[in-house]
């Protein structure tokens, strides 16, 4: 019995701690609410395509170059619905890696030229956000909210504050129920 | 064996009582609200605040009226408060040029309603001298906890307010508002 329990526990721990090993490291993308990089193109209005969608969307569109292999597209529809698209040039990735990323929700684009990007394969991922289409936006081409490190927090911050503790409440409730159940089972098995 | 059985039941009841109180504490919406900014200012005046310090946050459309408490980030630890909204004091003060970062628990008594925020709504910051500044929500977005780009400073005058969201608090709901 002991052997079975320890085998099951070991298997669970092994599976839980297992992480797939990949040859790539996905780029970091900022959010459209605080974009970074160099503004590549900006349209205040018009119809725009969104990768993975089969129709055009009306609104404003901005694309920022983040690095040689990554871009950020921020589309803001006239109705305030926004779509952030993270673009990743994947010329150097193997087909296995690309297949693995597609399973994680990335969309494969065989040739970026059709989207105004380099003539190379790309992966793209969409995330929704809400925005206020600025009627009086500055057309100077400068990134208004161009980010810099905030004094005192900068790159040292590894994550955002944990501002919820539902896990704590659920864990305590579960523990309480487990204790009562255990107590009742013991009493009956007496 | 019978003693152990009784002990387990008692401990279980105790734990559930604590968990229930914790749940009530986090979800009683009237626990922290302040009804008049002036009253709140008087209270804060006793604790050596500067006139320009932010002390209250109001989002009328969401029924949110909360005290602002200064907080630090050091050694990978975020100070949080159960008494209102935390203002990260290493960022600029709300109303100054740059990105002022505020965050709070997603409890019913604090920022549970924040994910209902919509662009166009107003966030009002109340200062210790009784003055106020209005910020218009321009973006809302759900991000992962490691997306620290929202904390970076900006050339505009904005506040970034966020709370936990998603399954088991696995995401952060971020509201960006620009000075009107």
C-alpha cells in the first residue's frame, strides 16, 4: 500500500514539475495602454485587417517596432473595442517550435509582407483591450506615452502586486471541510 | 481515536469560521467607504501628510470611494493594504507628469468592481488639502502578473490602477486614466 501511494505521489510531483524544454524564448511585449518601441506606422481612422479575423475593422491603428524580431500592433475600433496583436518574426525557429507555439494560441503567418512587415514568416497573437479612440490625437508621429523606467521600480520588478487572495479563502475552506470530513470518517469507522 | 475525531471536527469548524470571517471582511462593501472627503482629510491631517499627498480615490460610475495609502516596493515585496488603495510612492504623485501607479485588492470592499470600468469614465483623486483632479479612463486591459510594462514611466500625466482578476487571481486588470 505504501509503495502504491508513494509511486502515485512521485508521479504527480513529476508531472506537476515537468516543463517542456524549447529552443526559443518568446519576446516580451508591452501593453497597448503603455506601448514602447519606435512608432512604425499610425492611422487615425480607416479599415484595418486583424490577423486571424476574416473581416475588416474600422478604427485607428498603430504599429510599434520593439526589436528586430518583434512588433506591437494596437488597433482601437470606433466603438472602443481594442485588439493588441503581438508580432514575432520566426525565421530562426524550427518547424517543431512553431508547431508548439501554434498550439499555445499563436497564429502562423507564412509571409509578413502581406501585413506590411518583412518578407518572412511570423507568429501573431491577439489580446483584447478597451480603449478610447482619441479624437484629438497628436499626429506628430512621436510616441506620446513612450515608456521609460520609472524611478525606483524599473527593471527590478519581477511581477505585479498580488492583490487578490481568493486562493487563501478557498484553501482554508477546503482544509476546514477536509478536517470535518476526516473527523466524521474516523468516528464512523470506529 | 474518538478524541482525534472530535479534535478534527473542532479544528475544521474553527478554520471554516476564520475563512468565513475573512470572506466577509473582504466583501463587505461598506467597510471602507468614506462618505465625505472633508472628514477623511481631517483624519489624515493628524498623520503628517503633505497638502499635495493623494488621500482618496473616487470612481463615481462604479461606486468606488476609497482612501489612498502610501506603499513601498522593496526586495520583490509589494506593500499592500486592506484599508484602501495602495499608492506606489516610488512613482510620481497622481497629477504630475509621468505614470502614477495605484493598486488594491479585488475584495468587495475595495476594487472588486474595477473590471467594470470603461473608457470615458472618470477617476477622481482627492488631495490632503481638499483639492481634486479628474482623470479620464482611456484604456482597460487584462494582463499577466509578470507584465511589468504597465509600471513604466510615461511622458503624459496618467494614473495606472490595477487589481487581481481571472481564475484564482491569475491575471491583473489594469485601468489607465489620463489627466483631463
